[in-house]
């Protein structure tokens, strides 16, 4: 059974940093496109960043220059380094993995990030 488990969320002051992790099991991690999404209170889930198996990364405009997505295929783990956090980054962050079509994605349970001003 595929599992994606996020960790690293928490409470941080504005301007601070956090690193999220997503550990995957029961998939051939290296061939999957991995991604981070988030859902802020009262808003729809949105893309944060993706990292394809070919090494291509993509970021939402709102996080470019502040967040960095990375992956370690040996550890079946993906990361999201977040810096210069602001209140607008407060959300539940979800890990996502798919092969082929995003409609077939697996999702983690989410980890809460709260930025205090």
C-alpha cells in the first residue's frame, strides 16, 4: 500500500524557515513526479512546487525565490525548504506523487504550517 508521510510542520514566526519532508513507501520513488501542495484556511488547495523524475522543478509564483523543492531518491524522500515565511504561507501542506496523469496521484495526510506575525 502506497504511503506518503509528511513531517516538519509547525509554528514559526514571520521571516523564519521550516523544512518539510515527505517519506514515500511502496512506490518506485525515482520514477514519480513529486509535488507539494497547500490549502490555506478558506481557500482551495494550490500547487506549491513539483519535481519530476527527470529533475525539472516548477514553483508557484508566490513561493519562487523563497522555497526550494528537492528529493533524495536513495531515501525515497522529498523535501521543501521554506524561507522568509509570511502569514500567507499558513496552510496545511500536502505531499503528492503521480506517474503519468496527475489524476492518479497519491496524497499524504498533510502537515500544518502556521506562521505567526
